[in-house]
């Protein structure tokens, strides 16, 4: 399970490493171009039902931390799908890779993390 820190160390969003690696490619490309967009995901089954959205902007600190030391093999199709959704008014909707059956796991702590 990797972690995306958004806006500082207190905002940790836990995302499965493979999904986070694909997101990193799309997010870095858009931010490098100076583009802002949203990222949305459905809450995991063990949390209250719903979804979350964050606004990604080049001026907001962002850090990706992966549990696995080696990067996973990337799927061009998944990157393409995520990039296409990033260019819509709804932004990126994090969904499972086409070959995966299980949904992508995203965990956002309900209380801020202590430094």
C-alpha cells in the first residue's frame, strides 16, 4: 500500500502501489504542464459509503511514497484511460485496472496524522 501526501504530511491518502504508480505518471505529466484537475475515488468497503475528491494544482505540495522498492510494470492502457479522464470536467476517477477484478483500495485517515 503506497501513500500520496497532498498539501503536507497531515494529508495521507493510501493507494495500492500499482494504482499509485499509474496515477503518478498521469498526475506528474499534468502538473508539469501547469494544469490543475481533480482526482476522485470511491471509499473502501470498510468505510462509510461515499466518495472523495481532491483538487490537484502545481503549487500544492505532493509526494508519492511506495511500499515496494521496485516499480511495477505499467499498463499503457490504464495510463491512457486515467489521462483521458483527467482531461474531462470530472477529472480523474480512480478505477481498477481492466485486468483486475478487485477495486483499487484507497484509504484516507479520518483524523489528521501527527508529525
